[in-house]
């Protein structure tokens, strides 16, 4: 008969129990961390690093339905692969047998076990470059919204049943966090341009104005408008107009810093909030945007099309700008000056 306070199985059982307690604590911390962020890229990166840190794997990737308007699965982010790895080669159909299998069996699966089913071979061939060892489905509301793909472990041995349990629970947290982040993204991001929507822009501008006043740092605002956009739509049609708007959004995101806040202000008008930026530096950013737009070749019916933008810039003045309306009005006046001076220009409110 065992004495009170002992654990059946001796030291090995005690170590196993301690590991489960340790894993549970880590899982709780990871879950709290994932639920505390809605910023999509930071969220995805946290999920991958959680897999690397907990499972001691060298390579990991996450497959997601990246685009709100497209339902296939793409590699959204990966860690541990060389620079020559082309993640665009992996596109998994939402109607693939592999996705259908995981929807009915939302459990981690080893590559070797999946390879035994001939129905999966075509799908699995897409992942050869990933050198996968384990597939972990991310399930939210009984729907697969992603897959975690882990390479082999750095330590000797295969993934244990405890590893499977941990990853299954991690994937549940990750799936819910990704779903929440998507809903947040849909509420704050314009689907056409992938820039922030008007109401979110106003909220962020007010926040940055308060921060600028508190820490005595400069803040500037860019307002820009696509020149003769109505004439362009009338000439080439609304489909090409949509292309212009979509690629203008991509151009803005490419040319500014991660900390800047680009938005679709309305129609063909855009805005960019530039934290910690004075008027001189904001004018440099605006000039770079104007030049990039002028040189950009937009897809046309027969040959590349070219359009230009007019830009107005204003720096936040705490004594003058009691709210966002004032600085927007001054940047708009500078934009009007650019238009009146012949378009394809940058002007500042001084």
C-alpha cells in the first residue's frame, strides 16, 4: 500500500506530472497573450514563436485564409526557412480533401500517417518544401481557419502525446484569436484598398494628437487625392478605377513606415498620419509618395496607365488644433492649393 502524499509510478510519474503542470502554465500565458492583441501580424508571429519555443522545432509555418475575399489557404508567415523559399508556391484549396479531413478530425496528424491515404497525396505534395513533420488544424466555430505546420524537433525523438495535447489546445487559442483579429480587421480596414477606414482614422488621429501633446513630439498629417479620377473612371470604366484604388493603397503601405497610419478618407481621397514627424520631414514623405505614384504603371487594357496625386501637408499645432477637424481642415486647404496650382504637386499649410 502506498504512503499518503506519494505519486504512483515513482520519479518518472512525478516528472511527467510536473511537465504537464509546466505546460499548462505556459498554455495559459500564451492564451492570455494571444487574446490581448488584435494586430494581425503580431498575433501570427506570436503563434509561430510559441510553437518554436514550446516544441523546440527549427521550422514552422502557418497556413491561413489570408484575404477576406478569397477562400483558399496560403502561407501567411513562416520561421526557420532560407530566403530562397517561395511561400507563394503553396496554395491549398478550401475544398481540398485534406481540409475536409481536418474539419472532421481536428487533431494533430503526422505526415507519415497522412501519406497513407492516397486522397491526400496531391495536397501534401504542395508542402514538400516545408519539410513538414506535423500538421495541426486551427478550428474556430467548427471551421478550419488555418493550419500550423511544424518541422522535425531539434531534440531527439518524435512528438509525444503530451506534445499533441499542447498543440491541439494552442491551436484552439490561436484559431479564436485569429478569428477575433479578422473581425476587428473587417471593422477597421477598407476591403478595397486595405487601408484603415474613415472612423478608425479619426480615432487614431485624436490619439496621436494627445500623445504628441503629452510627450512634446511633432505630428503631421498628409491628405492626398487622385487627380482627375472621375474622368479616368468615365474613360476606362469602374473596374480599372478599382484597380487604381487598390494599387494606390498598396503603394501607400509600401512607401511609409510601420508606425504611420494610412487611411482611405473617402472615395479617391487618402490620408496618412505621421507620428513623430515634423513638417519638413512630412514634406519629404509626401514628395516621395507623389513621385512614386507618378512613376507607377497601373494595369491597363492594352498598356500601363499612369495617374497622379495632389497632396496637402499640415503639422499639428496644439495651440491651434483643439480637435482633429482643425488639422484636417488645414491639410485639406493645402491639398486644395496643390490642385489649384496645377495638380501632381505637394503643398504645405504654413
